[in-house]
């Protein structure tokens, strides 16, 4: 009954469905991996919120670790990061190097400020950094890796992304391999909050891709069944009447 499945046309159809199903299963597996990664990140964020901050270690710790770092701000090498969105508004994040006693620096994101009147890239008035030795409490954020260009405007470095290696080329001291998002920013700043990853979106994609793979296989089986079991041809009543006479 199913010998037709061995014909070239049906073998090709079966191969196409099989490859499509395998690809969809692999896409589902990849989304599962992303779900697990994002869930792990969310767990770290929640766990770190319950733990007291620790001194910044020499080796870059896990992202979102709460740390303390002590030094003196260097406003002469302050960095404006343009095009950053907080609560639906576009403005700037202000990143100021904090020079530690050993001469190295940690970039500290002091918070978000709106642009000056005139547009989203109009240079804002930046609240001055604290003077003297300070201790900053914040969360470790990994360097943003996408390529970026560096310019200078009104005495400040200006970038689109906080890429540590690229910014280190512009600064006169060794720079730590991650930056710190300051908690409880000073007046005039809005805190750049830590956002949970949308892991459930990836979970939805897992179900979607695996469901599509199953439907592809089931659909092939149904088409093969219909081919092997065609419905009876409809009866022509006039022809039947002629036969019975």
C-alpha cells in the first residue's frame, strides 16, 4: 500500500521534511540554551541583591556582582555615552574614571541624564563628580563589545557604547576590564537599573520550534496516509440509474 513512498518524488519529499524537522529541533535546542543562560543571569541578579557588596577583585567577576571600589574621580577624562534610553527617554550615561591608589582606574557609570534642550544629542549639563577619595557601591557590567568610534566634544570623550578596550586607548592609565554601574546615583542622575532578561520569550520559541518540527512530521504522515487511502470517487446518480435499467 505504501510502496509509493519509495519513488523518487516521495523520497525527495521525505528528505525535505526530515531536514526541515531537524533544523527546527536544532533551533529549539538553541533557544533552550538561551533560556537557560538568561534564567541563570536572572538568578545571579536576584542572588546578588541579597548579598552585601564585596571589594572589587582583581579578576573580573560574574556580571552583576555587587562590589565596592575606592578612589578619586577624574573628571578631566569623563565620558558621555550618547543614545542611551532610560524609562523611554533618550539621553546620556555619564561614565567617570575612578582612579585607585595603585594608579589604575575603574570606569564608573554614574547614571543617566537627559540631553540639553535642542535634541537627543545636545550636550547636557553634567553634575560634577565628587571630589576627594570616595567609595562607590555598584554592580559589575561587562564591556560592550560592538565596534565604536570615539570623539571629543566640549572637553569630554563621547561614544555610543562602553567598550573598555577602545576607551582604554584614550585614557592615561590602566583600565579595569569591566565597568561599574553605580547604585543610588547623585542628584541630577537617574539610576541605570539592572534589567532582568526576558527568558520566557526564549521558552516560547523553544515550544514553537519543537511544535513546528512535530507538525512537519505528522503532516508528512497524514499526506502519505491520504495518498494510500484515497476517498471513493463520488457516485454519478444518472450513470447509476442507467446501469440499473
